[in-house]
């Protein structure tokens, strides 16, 4: 069986930066952004114009997109698939799981990777990225989200039996983290 690596982390922690580095080092791997697959489906239905509006929709509608994205990704047959996604989404109805049972059952992850950084680093990165509309949080709120992420991660690991790895994407460390993950996959695939 191939490797299916699910990479998660709070918005702005640098997941996409890390996974882009990972797939450019680990040749032959396919990168898929779960949110982009959902967004393509949401746009086709004329539900939203901006990806940051998806989490404001009623959760029932988001669930339809989530199920559709999981199904589409589950059909990918590449030897190594890296999925960039979320453990939870801050919706108007509360925190909602990004990897509920039916989603992890479809994705069948072989590895779960949580990208972390300090609350201050994440808030600074969010603030300097003007291309996105991200929720405004205090350091305390961000600390709570980081704790929540670890709780959701242990549930996903328990449900799937996939090992979970926590990596620290501190300032200037994204290449180092990508290399470490690439080495881990090389040894897992051999
Ligand atoms: P998505 O597109 O994944 O949104 P996001 O979490 O905001 O992800 P980003 O890719 O924008 O942030 P990032 O953490 O990857 O940080 P980045 O690398 O850009 O998801 C969009 C939406 O899809 C979600 O809101 C949700 O609605 C939906 N969705 C997704 N998955 C779902 C699921 N499973 N179920 C339901 N809904 C789902 O980096 C940020 C900045 O930091 C950049 O400027 C970068 O240059 C900088 N940076 C990164 N690393 C470092 C470093 N080490 N040092 C210094 N700067 C750094």
C-alpha cells in the first residue's frame, strides 16, 4: 500500500509552506489541499466566492463539501499522497472536526503530522499574510487552539491506528522540517 500523509495545523502555522517543501524534496509524491478541493466544489455550486467564507456557512453545508472532498481524495491512486488539511474548523456553530470518522475512514492515513509553532509566531504570520482573511485571536486564544489541536490529533490517531508526529515549524525552520519529514517518509516507504 502507498503512503497517505495527512498534515494538519492551525491556520497560518505554515502547513502549506512545509508540505510544499516536502513534496519538492520527496519526488513522486502528490500534494492535495483539502480546502482547495472543497472550495472548487463550493464555487461550482455558487455557494461562496472566497475560501475563507466556507467556514462561515452552515455546518450542514460544509459537511457536504467535506464528504465530497474526502471521496475525491480517496480515489487518488498515487504512491504517496500528502493531504494538507485541518483537525478542526472554527465555525459560527463552534469548533467542528476536520477529520471526523467518515473522513479519516475515506482518507486512510498512514501518517498524521501536526505542524506547530509558538502562539506569537503564528499570530505574527497571520498578521503579515494579507492575502487571506483569518480569524483574529489573542495569544491566549491561540494557545487554546494549539492545545485543542493535540486533543483532536490523538483522536484521529486512535481511530486510524496511524502514528502521529508533532513538528515545530519555528521561524526560519520550514526547510528543516520539510527535510525531516521527507527522511521519515523515505524510511517508512523502504
Ligand atoms: P486552507 O487553505 O488549508 O487554509 P489555512 O489553514 O488558512 O491554510 P493556509 O494554507 O493559508 O495556512 P498555513 O498554515 O498552511 O500557512 P502558510 O504555509 O500559508 O483551508 C481553507 C479552508 O478549507 C478552511 O478554512 C476550511 O474552511 C476548509 N477546510 C480545509 N480542510 C478541511 C476539512 N478537513 N474539513 C472541513 N473544512 C476544511 O504560512 C503562513 C505564513 O507564514 C506565510 O506567509 C509563510 O511564508 C509564513 N511561514 C510559514 N512557515 C514559516 C517559518 N518557518 N518561518 C517564517 N515564516 C513562515
